[in-house]
C-alpha cells in the first residue's frame, strides 16, 4: 500500500471509530446525568423528611435545629423568619419533585400561614425568634427585627402565593404589610441591619456590601416600592479603595447608574477577577440565586460572579489539599461558626478545614459535574444519614457536626428543585410583580470581571 492510500485508510478508519465512539460517549454521559438526577431526588427525599418530622403540626413552624447526641435527638424548638421561608419553599419544592401531593403541600402551608397571621409583628415585619409550639416571641433571645431574615420570609410567601393561587390572598396580605421602609436609611441609601424593639433602637451598622445575602430583601423592598431603586446602586460592589483595612485594595472604575456613581471594583485570586462577599462564604454569594434570576438575567454581573465564586471555592480547596470543598457558615460539633474560602471575602472568615453540604448544592447550576464528585467525597466521610447530610465535616480530622439546620436543609431542597425542574422556584418568584419590577437592575449591570 503506498503512503497516500495508507494515509487515506487511516483517516477513514479514524472517522469510523469516531462515529462509533460518539454515541457511546453520549450514552455514557446521558447515563451519568440520569443517575445523578436520581441521586439528587433521593437526597431531596431524605432532606424533606427533616421538615416532615420536625415541624410543629399545630403551628406549621419548623425547629431551627436538630442534633444527634449520645442522649438521643435534641430538637431546638425555636424558629426564625428565614426558617419559615425556607420551610415554605421546601414544601413547594417537595411537591414539584413528586415527594408529596399538592393537597398535602397546601394543607401544610395553610397551617403555617394561619400562624403567621396571628404572630406578633413590628410594622408588619416579623421578630427574629419565635417558640414553635405556640408562636410566642422567644424573649430570652431578644426582640430583634432583622432585615435579612424578613427578606427570606417575604421570598417564601411570594413563591407560595404564585405556586398556589388558593393561598395568594393570605400571602399577598402578609407581604404587603411587611413594611421595610422603617429599616431604611435614606441619607446613606442602605438598610440598617435591623431594629431592637426592647431598646427602641436601629442597629448602628448598615448592610453595605452588595454581594451578600441581604440583597434579597433589598430586591423585594424595591419591588414593593418601600424603597427607591437607587438603593440597589448605593450598595458597595467592593468597599472604597481608601478603606485600606480590607483584604485587598480593589481595582476598578466608577460607572453612573440612575444618577448614582457606582465603583465597579474587583478583587483577584489565582489570576481571576471577582466581586467579593463580606466573608467569602458560599451562602452570602449564592443563596440569593435560589429565588433571584441572577444566572439568567445577570449574565455580565451577578450570574457571572456566582460562577466565579464556585470555581474559586473549588480552586481554594485544591490549593489547601482538601479532599472536598464547600465553605459556608454551618454547625460545628459544639455550636455554629462562620467558614469560608478566605480570599474571596472583604474581611474573610477562616475555613477551619470545615466543609458543609449546602455550599455544594447552592452551586448545582454552575458546576454539576464538580458537585457530583463532591457529593461522593462527602458521603465518604459518613455524612449521609437520616435527614440527608449532616451539617458539616472537618475534612482534616473527619469530625462530624451531627446536626441538621432548617436553613441549610432548605437551601439544599430548593437548590435541587431548581436544578431538576428548570428553575421552578425562581420562576414562581419572578411571576409575582414584586419579583418582576426590579429585573432590569439585574440585567443592566456589568461587573469588571470579564
């Protein structure tokens, strides 16, 4: 055979092998995705069991935390507005995933809504801690009105109202009555952290950082008309350059948005530009995306930044030599602490070699293959138990925090529902006028991280 014919033969053979191999690779990928989706649904089933077994049947209020101890299961029978919001969205998620019927979902949520209507409030906003058995304020934990926690309750109510028309009258009334204006400082253009009812005093601090979880309440307050849309631009993308105590001195330039001069600054880690959160944790950055269409609408800003934070959390764990990743505030064996991929924050929390499952699930829509591998790694630490994943593990010592938190269970549930059902919870949220009105704020911005 001459060289020309031989080359032609090799080329033809290569094409044939590629044609044969392509369907095999495609079938393999499809099989992996099918298996992964089944695994996620199994995780959701166990995770929702937490809400089924640890929510007071008379009040519809979920216990803040359950710990597995030598003396058995210890239930923290208190709850917060965030927990209530996460329970409501988890119930909608469970129905969407086929874990419960619509009848059961509505029945459960009706109990919760009836209780919410009776709870003591301040300007329609909810106190930060209630006893789950009777809905009384847990006064030994103070009498605080939290901006961020009320934001998550508002989000849950909006989602429920859009998912079940028969409940919309109740949810709309509660949301309409939640007046965020008294927590807003018009001179600064930012929210105070909250209000201490007993002291009759707003907090001294403001929620100034944009890439943190309070942006959900900011978005909702703008959507309701409680605060002007200029508030969105008054939040710090990075802190001002002259604040030299921060982790890095940001680089960037000023851009005018709705008459507001916005410093579009960035940090850099491993040669990658990003907009930092306060502490560098996953839930600060990605929790808002369970209801806000940041991935879909903020393709040049929040959605892109979310993707960067996922990639950089993975890179940080690799740099540290950890066998798993996912850094976010979580339970510890003796309590609760803040953990993060330290370089990603303005004032970064330590990582403590502590990884929490909810951080992985929040990242599902940005890095599904990496999450699939990380779930396997987490299960290798014996984290997977009765209600899904224990809240955290020290990846250096293998020590588990044998606790389940309503907040973290809720993030896992909603993240799985969004992934398996094409953003269903976000779609419900944005179907409401409150979710629709500020959408252009998500679309217009361009972070300097391209």
